C-alpha cells in the first residue's frame, strides 16, 4: 500500500531530519534504524519500545519526525500520537501499520498523524516518505 498524507498541520521538517523510532519489535527497530542511518540527511535520535516511552522521549529529544507503530504494549501508537500532538500540535508523526485497516488509519488521522505506511512497504517507501514530509 502506498503512503498517505493525512494532516497538513504537522510541522514542516528541516533538511537534516531527526527521527525517533517507536516500535516494540527490537529486530524491526534495528532494521529501520540501519536503513535510516545509511541515508544522508537523516539522523536517528532515539528509539522506544512502547507508545508511553515514545511520547515521553519526544519531549526529551524533540525529533522532527516520530515513526510510530500502531500496535504496542503499555500505550498503543494511536494514543501516543494523540498525546504527542496534544502537547505539541506541530509534531510530525508517521504511523506504521501491519495492514490496511481502514478504521486504524482513520483513528491515526484523527489522532493527528501526518501519514501512514504499511510495514510491508518500509524498505521501498520509508525514506521517500520521510523526505516527502521534509519537503512540505
């Protein structure tokens, strides 16, 4: 599935994009981190294993973009996105989903996500989506 922009009020990203990765699967986090660190102009500034820690970490590291998994323990990605955007309406969150669940995507949009990406498209679309969000 292609990416989809949802919230035009999310902050524009600078040329050097500082990214926080929030996902409860350590191997997936390592894969995404390695993919992003190989790209010029993208810096991974932290990782978190659940939405609650991710929402707290956004306050500490102030990323330009948070990549947020939907399904996680403690606090899911929708709740964490809502908490991040309530605290900072200009925060930019890209939701990762396991599939194309329309209700999940709609909830992400309502929570303030800037876009969504299905996990099966990470290798081909993640860097492009980060750069796209950065050029708005």
